[in-house]
């Protein structure tokens, strides 16, 4: 309560409050609260401003640190600068912010200074819908939180329930469409906004009535189908307008057929264009342009959402004709062509071939000279669109790319589907329908064909009728439909099985270098489970557990003596020769060599260089061509060249090697054949990774001497395995280096007399 003597009022202006504070009601008759009228009134807790007050002066309540609430009348038009500055406890007047009446522009300063962090999505929704002054527009531009866009859209729908303000509906629709690429906007909410944005007079026009009747008639044909609700969610004219805006043509829509499995009261072959639009346009509308940013090739762009209604529409379409429709709209060209937004439906509904066509264009898009900023935009958009795809091609591409946090994007892909990455690998990505013995049988009615997985991860075909191996699925005597299905399935398996195996082996190679451990249970689930492809990959490597080494043969574990081994509960690693006993390494080398088993990478054939043998000057003044260092990222060598600044950076994981690049002309172009002089070599801890880099440097140095026919290389072969010696020998023979050839033959016969070496020790195409 307050008494009139607490106020100094002159000509309707409250000039000064001099009361004790607390809950204060300003007297009737006041039309303006003057500048600094309540300034620094620390005991003021609440203020009720009477009707008739139209202006609140500058700093009127500044420094009222215990003020918690202000009751504003509808007539306030002006709020001066810093009117509520430093009112730390004052809560935003939510009923005012969410109301339809126009608010004074001066209130924006208080919001920025005091309330911005306290505003709720519904507060922002009300202000955005109902406030139009320039100051409010600027506030929205600078401070409206994009991260709460989904909640703001929903709040707009609540505030507009029962409203007839066409302009406000239009603003809501514009806001929802603008943010559709980043958040989930439910189709029914967008439809609600767009319906409300239509002028009332337009609803009664003959054209609108005719379109409405046609839509109702068409919807009736699909009444008992899963897509019956589409006509309540979308309007064909709205979808068509968006479709055309993104370069879509109307004629291809009419060539898409309905899925034969769709049960209709009156069967029809061709799909209504409306259904096709429902499948593709909601995904296209999620697109928003990405600026040309550095690091565009990396990062997680998984901000696109699956849309249930669009997926239902796509399921109602004939797969073959819908694929053809998507293929014609692939945005693969560098200039022109279909709009970038087409990537979203193409990835969501496209088959592996369609998705791979987009993936393969990234090199062209990455060229600034050829594609510019639009190419970067396409790469970023594709990265996000791949998260929508269920194809193996999309998963493999995401597994090759790391996020800013260092994980592969496949990890995020799996999280979005509610499963673990390893589970995704074992049950989806690496599952080709082979049985536990690595076979798949196709019953073609007139013939039975068996596909088998070989030891080297290739696939073979056995023709039951001919009783022999063949190169392709036999057509003779087969039912046409079953032949085509088997042919397509085998083509997909042949194309992707090697890719999946390579991706897994690439990951195992990194684990080989890092020494990563696997919990025994997870390892057994992956490699001793039902997946024959992963089991075969495991049989090409040696594993270690608690100091013991083993591999798999015929689905069971064996040790280096080819005796049965029981996998225990201790963690498991990809074994490394530097952590094994020499006789164990030799036993495994003989096992793989004698059985003709090629490894995915040189594991048991990896040279082990003794730490004590590595001198800081080991590579001093040795010159190597620059290309030796390029493209070796998986080996732990990072190579980058900034063309704009002419800066070359080469670094080595776990160690340092001085490089003198002064002989290279870095100002104009990067000559990969130019020579780099090596200097001092140092490391803090001798690890698997460091050993691998040392072995590479030794190998490159020896190769250089071979090409000079320098027979003294045999003095540097103490750590070389049979695999390296045979590589050097073949190189010398192929290049006619007679001195080196003779010395290497003597070395090989003297050091590896018990071996009849393999022609190749690793799977070169992995």
C-alpha cells in the first residue's frame, strides 16, 4: 500500500517517489512516470501502474534491485531508455509479452538488458507474432534463439488458436518454413498456419471450391489406406508451389505409378501427383543454404529429420518408377541442374546406386574453381542428407568421415536410430544374408545357385544345373522374376561386400597401430557370432588376449601351434609383433605363408625396429620425394598444403622428424616429385605407431637405394621380414638392378630358408 504523500506529482507527471517501498500502487490521474522517479528505491517490491499512464521515463525504476513485478496498463506507449536497468529480480510480464496489443518500442531495451535470458518460447512467439515496429524486428534478428525454434513454432500454434489475424498466421508460416531445415515442423502445424494466412474472401472463390471438391474426391479413393490422412495435412497447391520454386517439373509427377500392394476400392495404376509431392516436397523444404565454410568436408550435419507422413506417401509409390523419378532429379552437375534440396528425398528414398551417384560427385563439388560456394553447400547438404538414407552406401560414406569430436559420423547415425555402432555394423551394414557357413542359396525354380564367401573375401557362384562354378547368375532355365531378383541381389552383394570388409579392416589397422582393446564379450559378438563376413575378416588376423595369441579357423579359435584356444574374459587386441615373443611371430608367419592366407595388412609381417637401434641422426640428410608423405594419413602422417598462403605442413603421430623443404618452390605450385631432406628424428615413447613410421621411413630409404642399385642395403635389413625382402627383391628384378638382386637373393636364402614365399602377402585390393 502507499499514501499520496509518498508521491511528488505535478501536472499528471509523477516526478518522485519518496515512500518506504514495498508493494506500491501509483495514484489515479497520473499520466506519466517521470525520469528517475523510483530510481534506486531498493525496498520497492512491486508496482501497479494505473490506466491512463502512457509513458514511463528514462531510468524510472533503475536500480530497484528488489522489484519483482510491474502491472502495466494497456495504454503505455513509451518506455524510456534503461527504465528498468539493474532490476535484477524483475520477472518479464508474460501476459503482456504474449498479448496482441502493441507494446512500446522502449521495452526492447529492457528485454535485451534484463529479460532476454528469462524469456520462454511462448514469450518470443507472442512478441514475434504481434509486434511489428522496427525496434522489435531488430530484436528478433539479433536475439531470437534459433535453438528454441521448434518450441517457438508450437507456441505460435497455441497463441493463434481461435485467432483470425491473417497477418499473424502469415508470419507464423514464414517463420516455420524458414526454420524447417533445422527443426522438426509437424505438417499439420504448418498447414494450420498456411490455412489461417489465406484471406477469408479467397476461401469462397469458385476456383478454391473446385480445388477443394477435387481434393475431397481424390481423398475418398484412398480412404482405407495408410495414406488417407495426407489430404488433411497438406494442400496440393502449396506443395506444388514449393516444388516448382525448387525447379521441379509437373510432367514427371504423372509418370510415377502406385505401389501394386496398395489396396484400393477402385484400382488405379498411376499415382496422383499429390501423393508424389507429399513424398518429396516436405523433405525438400527442410533444406537451407549452407555458407561456404572452412572444414566443409568434416563435421556432423545430421540436422535433417525423417518425416512420417512423407515416408507413408513414398511407401504408396511403385519403387521402380519412383526410383526413376528420383534419378532424373539428381543434383550432380557442378553448374545448374536440379536444386540442391533434391538431395534430401534422393537420399531418403534412393537406392544404393542413386546415393552413390551423389557421393561420387563430391570431388567435383570440392573444387572452388569449378563449383565455388555452391559446391561447398552441396557437400554439406549431402553430409546431412546421408543420415536420412538406409543404404549401405550412405553408411560406408559416413563411416569414412569423422565429426569434430573425432568419432565417425556412423556413430551419430547409429545413435539417431537408437542402436550402438557395433550393433549397426554387425546386424545391418555387414549382413548380406549369408548363412553361418558363408553361403547364400537362390532358388530360381528351374535351377539352384549357391554363392559362397571365399577366404580372400571374394564371392564365387556355383551353378547347380551345370555342376560347376560360373561367373554370373545363370539365366537359362530360371523363372524370369526370380532371376532378376537374384541378379540384383548378387550385384549389390558383390559391389558392397568388399567395401564393407575394407572399411572394417581399415578400422582394425588403426586399432593395430593404437593398441585399442575390445571387451571380450563385444569381440565375440562381432567375430564369433553369426556374421560370416566378419568371422572371415577375423581369421585373417592374429589376436592377443592376456599375453596369448590366437586366430580363427573354421569359426573356432586356434593358437600359433594350430591347437584349440579358449577365448577368455580378458580384453582382446589386434596383436602386434613388437609385443609378441619372436618364436610366436615366426610361428604365425609360417602359418599364414604355408596356408596361403593373405592378411588385410602386413600385421605379422610388420618389421619391428629395436628402440635402441634408432638414432636421432638415422635419417639425417637423406632425401625423399615429397609424394612419399602425401596420402599417408592412415599411417599416422598428416600432410596439408595451404595454396592461398603457400604453407606446407607435414607431421608424424607420436614422433617428430625435421624436414628441410627449402628445395621446393612453394610459392607457385606444389611439386610432389620435389625432394625433401630429412633431419633429426625424436620421440617420447616408443609405441606401435612410432614403430610403424620408423618402418616406413626405413622402407622408403631402402627403396631409394635399390633404385640406385646400391647393394649395401643388405646391411640395413636386420628388421625386415620376409614380406619386405620379397618386395625389395621384386622391385630390383623389375627395374633390372642386378647388383641388388644378387645380394637380396643371397640374403633371402640365408635368412628365410624354411619359407616358400607367397607371391603376395596382403590383399592388395583391400
